[in-house]
């Protein structure tokens, strides 16, 4: 399959450890944030989202934290598994001029899980 | 699987040609957004279609155009192809009316311009 992230920052973790992936966003007007996982040769897959009126949201094995003061998002993955190996993108949702909603993606982080 | 499908999966074109890419949205979704993803980068927003009208556009030239059909499927057309148009083209479907803007992506079409 194709290599999605040739020159992305890489986080390497041991299977079973927790992973933390960080992301800085740019627009203080963004009201909705999403984390996507992208495996080689596939489209981005929704993981978890959070609205700007929250600072934490939990899913199954994943937690997203939002710090609006410093415009920072993080994704925490508990008990990381080999199937978690992928490129992870944060995206901020912007509604310019109340017309449509566009996602602006961060640069991505490659997560590699060592067995 | 998201239920969003795209065709074709891969395509090779030469500079100056025109290309049409297709997307079928998830059942119940009325909004389709298109993104371009260059190798090693995050997706870049091209435009969004809602109820057959363009509903927002990113920083792409007019030779990138689109359509949405009554069944909410969509096409992306690119005229006068350039080498830099080589990328993965992603469509994402969502339901703009529902108050949840979550966009679900298809597998993409890999376009190579020679």
C-alpha cells in the first residue's frame, strides 16, 4: 500500500503502553474538533470528537483533551495495540461566513506500535 | 466502513487532460465535501456541496469544479491537469442539517498526473 506519511513526526510506543499524540490548532473561532486515524491506502477514519464547550471527552480506549487557552488538542490511547499503528490527524471545524463547514487538518503524527 | 464510496480507486492522466472523480455519500447524508491530500500531508479542503449547491470553497482555482446530484452523490472535475494535481482525492459525507458536522471519509481516489 502507499505510504501516507513519509516525513511526519513519529511516535514509537511499546504494545500495551499508553500513547499521547499532540496537536496545535490555529483558529480561535473553531468550535468543533475531530481526531482521525489514517491507515496506509485508506481514507481518514473518525476516532473521537469534542466541542469547544468541553475540555475532555472519553471513548473506548481513547480520550481527547482540549485546551482552548493555548489552542492545543491531545489524543490519548490506552493500552496501545499493533492495530493502532497509523497516521493520526487532528482537524478543526470552521464555518466561514456561515456557509458550509470545512475541516482544517494538522500535519499528522505517525504512531508505530512495537510488539 | 463509513458507507462512503469513491470511484475510480486509481487513475493516471497526462498534463492538460481533464478528470472526473465520483463519490456516493453515506445513506441519510446530504452534504459532500472534497479534499486533496498530497503525499505526506494532511487533507486540504477543496469545496463542499449541500443540496446540490456549492456551500463553501477552499483555496483552489476555478479549474476545480463539482456537482451534487439529487441523490446526494457528487463529482469532482479538474480541468487542465497539472503535475501538482497528483494526490489522493477524498470525499467526505455529512448531514449539515442535523447539527452534527462530523464528516465521514471514503477510501479516496489516487490520481497521478504525468
